[in-house]
C-alpha cells in the first residue's frame, strides 16, 4: 500500500497550501522549535496528500492546514491546536485552552484568516517560500 499508512503510523505530517505565506510561516515556526525533528511537511497539492485522502477516504477537504498524527487527520483550527500540543510549555497550553472553545468558534476565526490570507499577506509563485535548509531537506515530502 502506498501513502501515509505504508510508513510509520506515528508520523507527524503537516499539510499546507504551499503557496500561502501564512502557511509557510507556520512551517518555519515549527522548524525553528522542532528540536527532535518530529514533523514532516507536504503541500495540499502533493502526491503524499493525495495518498492520504485515498487511504482515509476523505472528501470535501477544506482549504486549510491538515495535520496527520497517529493515524488521525485534523483540519483547520483543530489541526493547529494539535500541532501546538507537540511542543512544550507555553505552546502546549494553547492546545489545552483551545480545546475548551467550541470548534465552530475556533474554526470561524480560522476561516476568517484563511479567507483573507492572500489579500493580507500575498502568496508565492513557487511551492514553499524558500528552499529548505540542507538540514531540513528530508522533512519535505512530495
């Protein structure tokens, strides 16, 4: 079987709009704090994401950050909260606090930013804003 399930089920994969400046900022933020190199990254237009959609039988995927963790898939604000959960204090506390908010509220805020992100911050012509540093190259999936 190809795709996400053929590899380690404990993978942490962040799928983003690879031409979005905000999404690329999230990737850079994670890379700067992920000292154990747990996270991998791929675009929503990647073969890896296509395989995930097939393996998980996902349809109607929102244009959002998607987080794959331990065989589960999270979208929008829940994806971001679960990403924060993997970092120590104070970042993990964002997950703890965010879990108390109704998902429709946190997703409404997420959707507002997502709908305006290109107007506010622009977008890149290329996938991912810049080439990954040599030490991060293997963490970007196709």
